[in-house]
């Protein structure tokens, strides 16, 4: 499916659903989760934790509260409280489950971050390739606008290069 790579703060994006890169406990700590928690307000963390723990690669959905979205899809790409790192399989499963959940919620737009990278310790270039492959190969039912968001200049360049590489392999 077609998608865009954008640069910015996920908490400032407007979409039907925003995807949070979560641990299996669903506690919203730092990184993407921290940005979403700050933007949404503290209630989102309470709601997310009440839905956890979830298995690695699985997702849970909460209200988006004060964010410019309807839902936050918490995708567990890394183990609970940093007990180990994200894996290729957990990133692939979390991405696919987030996209499927957005479709089940009849979302037309979703914003996905670099799940399992950064705080979770997985290599950004390799993680971005997995996420891009999952998005690229996904057959949506309702999704029309999928954005892969990168925060920093360096992250954006890496994700954009990776996306172009995967697109050229089609």
C-alpha cells in the first residue's frame, strides 16, 4: 500500500489513529510513549495500563484524549520494562497488528513510529525496513492515509532511504 514518510512529533499529528511504541506492560514511559502521554494527558497511561499486560507483538486500543486523533493503538514491540530488546518478529507482528486494528476500527488514517527502535534497542535501519515492508505489503480495507513518522533529522533520513529502497524493490 502507498504511504508517506514524514518528519515531526507524533503527538502533533492529526489522524484517526496514532500508534504508540509500547512495552508489553503498556506503561507509557519515554520516547514516543512519553510524547503521546504528555499530549494526551495522564488518563491515557492509566487506561493503557489497565488493558495490559499484552503479549509481545500484540496491541491494545485507548482513547486519544487531548491528541488530535480518535484512538491510540499501543503496539507492544518490546518486552515489559526493558527486559530485553525488541526483535524482528516483535516489530513485524506489532506493525501488522496495528495496521489490522486500525482497519478494524474503520480508520482511514494512521501514523506509525519506528516501533521497537530507539529505547527498545533495535537497529533503526533494520527496524525501519521491517515496518516499511509490512506497510508496503498490507492490503487495507479502510486505511487510505498511512504515515511513517520520524522525529529527528537523522531518523527521518534513515527511514526515507529505507522506504525508497523497499519501493525500488517492488
